[in-house]
C-alpha cells in the first residue's frame, strides 16, 4: 500500500495548502490508458549537492532494473504499478505542476501551472482511476479561501477541485468511491479542523467529526466503515500533541488507540497506512527536525519506533500482508544522496537495502 511522507502528506502545523476554486477543471494531455495487471514496483528520487534537481526513478519492487522517468518529487506508484505520479515543484519555475509518468518510460501526462500553483500527489484510489492531489497556491492573499482538495480522474485526464479549505491528510475508502480528509477554513495554527468525506466526483460532502481537533484520516481496509485519525491537543507556545484514534463513520464514540510520550517541539504519531487485515498500522512520529517511523498494533495500540542500524528511519509504506515496511534511512533533511531505501520486517529483524543514495520511496506491494 502506498503512502506519502513529509511535504506530500498534509499535516497540522506544516501548512501544506491545496489552492484552486471549486469546480475548476485542468485538462491534461489526454485520457490515461486502461490499467494493466498489477506489477510490483518501487519509485524513488535521486539528488545530490552537485546535482540538486530531484529525479524520479522506477524499479522492480526489490530495487532492480531501475529506469529514469524524469524530474519530480514525492513520487507515488499507482496500485497497478503502471504509472507514477510526481510533483514538479523545483524542476522549473514555469510549466506544469504535476506529472503522471508511464512506468515503462516515455512522456508523462502533465497537469496544472507552476505559475499559479504547486502540486502534491496524496493518494490513489484502490482501482487507480483517481488520484487525490493538493495544489498549493502562489497567491499572496486569501490563500486559505482558495485552497482545497483536487481529484485527478486518470480516465478522463481532468483535475477538479472537489472541496475548498486547508487540507490535512487524505485517504481513499477501500471501495475507492469516497475519500476522507482533514479540513480547516483557516490557515491559523489553532483554527478548528475536522475530518470530512466526499465522493471522488465531489458529491456528498459529509462532516465526520465536530470537535475541531481531528485530522490526518486513514481508512481501515478490513473494516470499510472505520478510520484511524489524529486528535490534537493544543499546547501553549508549543507544537500540538497528536494521538491516534479509531472511529466508525456515523458513530459518536471514537476510541483512543495510542498513548505515547510527546516531548516539547514534537507532535507525536500521524497514521500513514494499514495492512490489508487492519491489524497493523504504520505511523510517523513527527515534529521539529523529526520524522520517525513507528509501528502500531491494532487493537492493542502498542507502538514502537522502527530502527535500521539503531538509527530512526522515515516511514514510507507497509506491505498488504503487513510483513514488511518501506523506509528511508539517513539524513532526511538533506539531498537524496544522504539516504538509502530499505525494506524492514514489521516485527523487527534484519533490513534489506533496496536502493542506495535515494529517498522518498513509494511502492505498490
């Protein structure tokens, strides 16, 4: 199961905004081709101090047979493994803001306009037809009022904003017909934020929570009516505290899943993705200069940090059977050449290096 790390995951306090007005359609280079049978694949980026441009690569799931696709960052492999979405911010100051690369190589479909917004791919629907995208406006005024969640329909080649507001996290339902996301009407760090759902076509906007402190939802694939999400506790002159909760849609009694110590300047656990059984969850412990992968057992809530060579790593994915984690180890705040990509057993054990001098991994395993 694929997921996103850092700038492509919208989170409280980081201020990642999707900017566009509701109903806007952005035409791409034409409709996407039909999905082929799933092919296990891994995507990642390379960069260095000598060559700072971020380049997207795709390879077999074990890191073999790498293929250079083109410029981009935060690549996201489709469920079929036949395409890779990537933001184009930093590749140029003009031109398109989002690319959908064929995993076999060749020219990508492109969308958006960097002179108006940058794009962040967030999540594919299970069938790969829809892609949730955050567009960050370049406007200097009323940015939040024009922010929102956009959906790329790969069958028609259109990108449409389906809901306005500042978005914090997005996840498709197991059936792929609805998406859950955190939403606030203000950029303010203390503004109310709640979880909503909406159809991939933009219909049926529904508020799930009403406490004003809920964000970063992830659907449970084993129990389609359930989500894991963060509830935040504000602290004076400090980062908010996050703990993961479980909730059945339509119910009013959520259950707290995790309880971990959160020191000053960090926020705590952000849910990233479930295994197919729903019994294993990958989360990220986040904060200032901190992005560390943790595993969470469901329903016990037992949480532990993930280590490679006794060092913390950045979480990127969990296999469908829950046996393996995809992580990046090294200096996540430097160029990609300072990191390496590993597969790590969920329950602990020897890691397997997949790619050296690479970062921002994504897979469809």
